[in-house]
C-alpha cells in the first residue's frame, strides 16, 4: 500500500513531545485505514522441522512512491495472535550525491538509470526549499549552530509525482566556543557472551562507547546511555539508562522470557532521557551537556538470536575434491564422521541428498547422519 513518508524509524522516539511511541500501533492503524495497492497470498511448504528457511517473492512493477510492505500469517504458538513483519520500500528515479564546503551543503539529483542531472527538483529541509539547476545541483547555505537546539536532518525531494525522504549530512558554522566540538562523532559497540540463546536463558552483554574528536579516538567515561531490549516483533521488553564506567564501558544481564516467539532480538543504544547525573559533562546553569548536545550519534542496534536449538553430537568432514567432472561421470565423495569427543563413528546410518546450485555451476553433497 502507498506509504505515508512521515511514518519512518524516527517515530520510535518523538523528540518534540519527549515521548516514546509504539511504531507497531502506528503501522497497524495505517494498514486498517488504507486500501492496499496489491495483495498476494503465498503458500509456503512445511518442512516439518525447526530450521530457518528463506524465500523470494517477485513483486509486480510499481510506480514511483513510498510503499509499506506488510506480511502476516497465523501464529501457532500464541492464541489469537498473528506473526507479522513490515518494511518501507521506496521506488524512485532519483539518485542522490552529496558534497559540502566551508559555506554550503550541495545536493546533486541525478536520474538513477541514465545518470543525467535533473533540473527543477525541489529539496526541502526544516528551514527552506531550494531547487536544482540544469546541472542537477542545489545548495543549502550553512547556518550557525545553536546550542541545545535539536536539528532535523531530513530532506524532502519532490519532482512531479516522484517523492523521496532521506537524511543528509548536514553541516554547520560553529562559534569559537563550539570549535572544540567540531568534527565530533561517537559510536557504541555491544558484545554478547554467546551467539545464540534458548528461551528462558540469561543473556549477558557489554558495551563500549567510543568517540572520535579530530580523528583521535578514545573511550567516553561517565556518560549515560539509553538501553532498550526488544523482541522479534520489536516490542520493548526492558528499557533503562546506564552510565559508562571509567573505561567507557557498561554491562548487564537480561532474563529472556520462556514463552516467547524465537528469532532475532535487539539491543538499541541511544541518547538517555535524563543525563543530569553526568556531572563531568552536564552544566546545570547553562542546561548544557558537553557530550550529548554536540555529538553526532545515531542510535546503534545489535541483534542476538533466541532459538530452540539442540547441541550437535557429531561432525562430518569431506575430503577435498580435486578432479574435474563432466556430465555422465561418476563422482566419488569420501568423508569422515566424528563425535564431538573426537572418536570416529562406526556403523552409523547415512542419509544424503545431492543438489545443484545453478549460479555457481557446482554440485553440493549434503550428508545427514542418523544414529
């Protein structure tokens, strides 16, 4: 269905009202109030196991615009519930190139297929609207950065019925007081104690906050961050603020619910709601935070898997095939099966399948052992 460009990832947090919003409810409301452009029903084969599979659905040709792709199916694990997923799909003829100098942000609009510049395209940011010239170029003059002001880095690009909303690398002119914060960005890294978890297990994590000032990287101690843990359907299971220690790191644990839909869970790190406890950075008199008020930081998202899995009890390895074969030849494949303890497995029943991958023009032998 045609998608309202205002519904995007920014609706996880509304800075103007200082409120967090449930994006799922917004999407469902939009879905109910709008008629779909196209609707498909696809029956997927059931393999009768708990392995992950993927499929591809070829959509029909769509006109330019913003679309909501919404997929849903009955959920056998939760009564009267559906499993769903959605994604924003943009169809456009625009190709965007950005550049900047000491005085302006330059935006070039080109045809995605031919590379030719497109003139008379309107580009609107939160302050003004500009238009591209015959070279497909338009410029926003740099403005002086105002302390404690929250800026919107979105631009809306329109030419006739082609519309595109995107973020751009907005630059500013800084006063002398702000010079020490210019070229200042930061990112966070999160690590988990294992790659996969079962429902009901405890998950341990550790994060490190790193800043880059004038191409010098260092950890950021005693700064608060917002931690959100969400499930497969992006429902927030836990959220809280935590302050980094003297080494710029933070850590914690989370009890994964037992009765939960398996799949990819997420930890999102963002700016906290309240950072007055950061006495090293926060100036109460000026209402200013030396880190969060100046840093270029986009929320970081990290996933961890929750699955009902079983540990493998054996390992199969094949000898390398060094000969070349043609159609009609007999292929000999030799392998060895070992238990995880290292001993060879004997008298085991072997079931195998042979499949061909057309793109790589190889024959792959897959062996499944049944003891």
